[in-house]
C-alpha cells in the first residue's frame, strides 16, 4: 500500500514538474519575445526648420535649370557616348547655356547666406532626387566660370568657382556622411580650376577671395559634427525600420521608373534578425559604434583609437553608413578636403602678398594678420600649419599628407594613370606616401 502511494506521489510530482517546465518553456520565450520586440526609445533633438531654408531655395533654383544634359557635356573634353547632345560645344553655345539659366544662378546664390536643413526621409536608404539636381547646379556654376575665364574675366571666374565651393559647403551643413560626400565633391571640383587662375588676380581681387574663402572654410562642419548628424539620422532610420522592415527598400522617389518589388527573402531576413537580437541591443550597438567614431573624430589624425566592428551581423545589414564607417576612408577624405581648402586659401593670400610686395614672404607668418586672420592648420600634421619654402621666384606649399611625414614638399606621385588623365598620378589616397603639394596634388 505504501509503495503504491509512493508511486502515485512520484507520478504526480513528475507530472507537476513537467507541467511547470512546460509553462516555463512556453511563457519565458514569450516574455523574452515581447521584450526583444519592444521598440527602443532614443532621444533625437527636434529640428527647427529655418525660415528661409537654403534647401528650399536650392531645390527651387535647380528646378529652373534648363538643358541640364547640354551643360554636363559642354564641360567635358571627351565625347564617346554617341548621344546627340554629347559633342563639342562652341564658346558661344556655352555662353547661351549660361545666359538662359541666369535666373536659376541668381536664385541659387541667394541660398548661400541661409541656414540649411534637409527634409526628413522615410528611410535612410531612400535616395532623394535632389542630389542629382544639386550636382547639376554645380555643373552650371562650373560652366559659367569657364566662360568667364575664356572672356578674360578671371576674377569673375574665381567668384564662380568660389560659388561652387560655397554651395558644396552649404550642402554639408547639418548633413549625414552621404550629403557630406556630395558637398565635398562640389568643393573639390570648384577648387581645381582655381589653381590656374590665382596668378591672374590683382592684389585686391586676391584679398577679396581670401576673405570669402575664410568665411566659407570657418563655417564648414567638423567631422565630429557630421558624425553626430549621422548618428541621429541612423537612429531615426533604425527606429523606422524596426517598425516596418520594408522601409529598407524604399525606391527613389520621383525617379520616373516602376519600382522593383521588395525581395521577399531580404524582408524575411531582416524580420528573422529581430528574432535573434533584441531591438534595444541593435540600437545600443549602433549608438556605441557611432559614439566611438565621434570620439575619434575629436582626436588628431593618426591618433584614433581602434573601433571594434559591430557585434551583430544584422547591424551591418540594416544600419546605415556602417560599411563606410568600417573602411575609415571617410576620415582621410575629410582631412584631405580640409587640407586642400587650407592650401588654396594660403595660396590666394600668397598671391595678394606678391602682388603688393613684388615677392613672396620668407615665412607664412608674414601673411597674418594683414591678409589672413590666422594660418589654417594642416589636418594631417601633429600640430601647426602647412610646410612652406621659397625657391627662386616660386614657392612650395604643402601638407604632410596621410603618412604624416614631412618630405620637404616631395609630392605624392604614384606614376600610375588610373583613368587616363595626366593628373591621375597625383591623386591623394588614404595610403599615399609623400606630401600634398599645392597646385599639384589637387585630385
């Protein structure tokens, strides 16, 4: 009898434990699932849209540009597409293209004195059509500069090149890395033609250019500021994607084409990812990664601390800008743009000095404060401004470059023509050896 009672008790005990385990196995994953799927709360500063907004002015100006394809091909020296508009254009035709877009040019330049704020996007991955239109505006400015130079108006040509640089700088205001790169391209293309026009300026014209360049350069965002914008935009986009994974594949609005259907396997992958990782962990990992890069951006070039790659493979798939950040190429691109701007500003000041004194200064310090308020720093150097020396009636001005070694003005020269252009050998890359020499390493 006692044995039977023990057996019954044991059976009941085992059954009870089994039932309890079943309940635990059923409800614990459910509780974890609910916690993992809870949308994380992030604090992103509210944006106050400036009135007027430079973005609205630029968008309105670019919508007025006519014959955009002709402008594009009028700037090119090679014509091999076979298109009717892809041909050599006479200077009279180029002048006509500029004249018929005068209203667009005048409206565009009014935006240079305004604050800029981009409109919110439904997803970081939605490529907005204004980017292509903005580049068309730069091409129009470049064409006007070429026309003015052809007419002998070098001061006017430099003003147009400066407009392109100012436009690129304004594009970078309160922008994430993608828009920053667009602005950097506009600035770079605006700077390059100026090198051949500097020595055509009078002392007064060079001084005016220095003053404007200083205002443009001082208003450019820092790398840390740009990465902070990247972080806020990325957090907002991740929040949206977590609520609706289909936003990863938002087609470009206004493209005029039928959007392709969202790949079912990719949408499923992103949803399965949220089964494996909690949304809070994904958001925290992304925020920590950006914070590490922001901290590095405040350190001198070459003194950055190692940044661990994302722990979540899913983060590389859903988080914006991760691949660009992992390459660290953005740091070199930022420093290269800063160096090119500083070299050009000093070169304009050197032109003003020589036009006034008949010779170049023995040291860059002679340019301040009469022409320059202060010498721009070399972003690649541990400290101080750019290298400089007078050689006969010429000068050499240089940045120590990405290798951070002072080679006394020996230019970066790969001796390789990457795209068939004679200046390709002087392109500055992240691993380039040698110095960035003013007027030579302009690519």
